[in-house]
C-alpha cells in the first residue's frame, strides 16, 4: 500500500495503544526482533560462526577451543534475549491485527447499513412508481371513457342534424 494514496473505504487506525506502549524500547525491540528473521541476519550469523570456528580450529586464536563453549554460551544468551523480543513483537503485531479486524468489521457493518438504506429507498421508490402507474392507468381509463362519451355525443349531434 502506497503511503500517499488515499482509499475511499479505508479508515486508518488511530489511537492504538499497545501493551508495551510506543516508547523507544518497545519500538527498538520490535525492530530488532524483525531483524532476526531476515536473510541479512542469518547470513551474517553464519559467516560469524564459520569465522569463529575456523580461527579457533586453525589455531590463529585460542579463546574458544573445541567444543566451542563460548560460542554455545553466545547462542544461549542470544536465544534468551531473542525469545522475549520476538514474543513482544508478536504481541504488538497481534494487537495491530486485532485493531485492523475490528476496523474491518465496523466497515462491513457500515456497508451493510448503507445497503439496507439503499434497499429501503429502492422499495419506497418502487412503491411510488407502482402508485404512479395505477394513477396513470386510472387517468388513461378516464380519458378513454371521456373519448367514448365525446364520440357518442358527437354521433348523437350528427344524427340530430340529419333529422
């Protein structure tokens, strides 16, 4: 969706309050959690692990020899922080989804109300048209009767003039 485009039937969600608020920490935590699922993060982490293991196995550095306890500790710490951040991001997304669902439901209700009003108006107009047709039929019948009466009177006058 383009930010500058205005949609006729879209109402932007306003005044959404999240469980964790809109403060700096919540926003940064959500951005960080979103970054965990990107190819950039996965490729970068894979490269870092390969370099870490290669440097320690080759003996270039020996700060974490095999079985790489520091590397395991780093992954444990990362997981310990990543899990709550991901849950925070999911909670905030669920709140946004709920707000969108409620707005969508309200929009559907508004459409239904508008459709019911249009249906009622169409029924009223149909009833008015039917009444106008009845009146027109009655007037046509009166016109026919008058025309017959005029014709009868004209024939009577014509017969009187002949006699």
